[in-house]
């Protein structure tokens, strides 16, 4: 597998975006978002997305240069429209505004529609945590590209509908729980498809509702599906996804899932930001989090187990390794990036094999 440093990959990604029509701000924010996702081990939300993004810019579907439009605003709430601009840039703008409002009032809520793919939700929870605030963030697929069927169904009805909860504090940094309400992220299936590899068992079903490890089955006609999160209790995962669908698609003024959906285009988003200084107090929150973390980490371990993982631990561990050794990209996804570089006449950086 090609291996490249985060710094080189970000410069490469930023240059590709600039040559592909993005503004300097968009290139800076989005390239960092993608590479940070790779650093943290969320390759499904990393640079593998860039050829898709830039292809959409070329087609005029993703609107480079678009900024957040405020449709309605109160002291505590924002209803925004991303104009199908880069999802990361409009979300950064929305989050900064909501963090300021929460600081003034204790809590703020925001919604966003017409945003192109916003990337990793944890990125925005980390923005709030850096200001000492808690957050709840979720997203749907704006009515497009369903991938998940309800339990017992064999046709997709909802997206993977991620949800994220972030809290400041923690000995190793903020706690960020960020997961799709499906058994796996669609992007992880797409990575395997591009790489020509099989997906692990227990994640996807073929068009007849039978288990499969072939990622191509998800994208066929008729399509396969991704299982809801939850294993034997998967109806709970689908139920959570169903509620996320309404929070995002309905409250934002965007779209929930509907028949004959279009190809993937972007996200509707629902965000709550909470400033603890207006509630139990910042010091109390951090003290309770410190005590809770110590108590949980001190649990007696089973034989052969060396540590327990709390929200954000796997990402921090992966980032420490990849910052030292570089980011490895599978051959198929690296070739997609180098092909984009050839089209845009951008030099390809050296990588280790």
C-alpha cells in the first residue's frame, strides 16, 4: 500500500481542490477535514472522497464558492441553507455561529439543508469541545441514496444516518462518540469496492436479503442493503436511524427519504450545542468527567485484555500511529487520486510502498 505523511497528503489534496475550482478557504478547510479523517482511522470519510467531490464540482452539482445562507435566526437558533456548497465549509460557519450563541444563552440549535457531504461529524463536536461545550449532531442523506432497509425488508429506505455526541474534558482529550446507525458506513463499503476487496461478514445483504461480502451488491440494480446497527437487536438501530431522519430532514426544511430517490448529493443536519457554564457549571462538569473516566478505566479486566476503550480512544490511538508512520492508502483509492492529479495537471507527491 502507498504510505504518505499527513502533511504531504494535505498539501496534495489542497492543491487538487484549488486546481479543481475550489476557493482557498474551501481547499484549506476541506483538505484538512479529509486528511484528519484518515489520520483518525476513518478512511471512509478521508481523501477517498475527493475524486467524487471534484467530479461533482465539474458537473456543476457541488457549487464551489457557495456560503452559508441564513433562512431564519433567533438568539438561540439558526436555520441554514448550504446552497449545495462544500459541506465542511458551510458546517464550520454554522458551528462557529452556534458556539457563539450557546456561549450567550447556554444552548443553541441549528439545522442545515442543501449541504454537500459534510464529512465526519466528530470534527464539529471537536470544535464545540475546544470551547468547553457539549454537542449533539446528526445527519441524513437529504432524501437521496438510501442504503439501509428496516429489519425484515430487502430494499433500502434510509441512509446510514450518523449521530455524534461530544463532551469536553478527559485525560486524553474530549470524548467524541461518532457512529452511523447502520452496521457500517457506506463509505467503508465503497472503499472495498474501489480496492476490489470483500467486506467483512455480517455487514451487508444482497438484493434478495441474503448475507454477502461482495461490495458490488450494494450498488446493483436492484440494490443490496447495509444492515442496521444492533445485531440481534437491529430494530433499535433502525429505530434510531428513523428518528435521525426526521430530526434532520423535517426540522431543517430539507427532505426525508422518499420513493425513487436521486443519487447521493449531500446532507441535512441537526445540531445542538450546550455551554455548561449556564447549567451545572464548567468546573463541575470537568470534575465529574474526570472522576467518571477514572472509575470506568479502573474496571478489572478479563484475562488477555489490556485496556478498555472509551469514545474517541481508537481514533486517538490510530492518529498517534499514523502521525509517526504515515497514512496508508489502498492501491485503488491512491490510483483514483493520481488519476485526478493527471486530469488537473498536479504533481503527484512521492510515497513509500
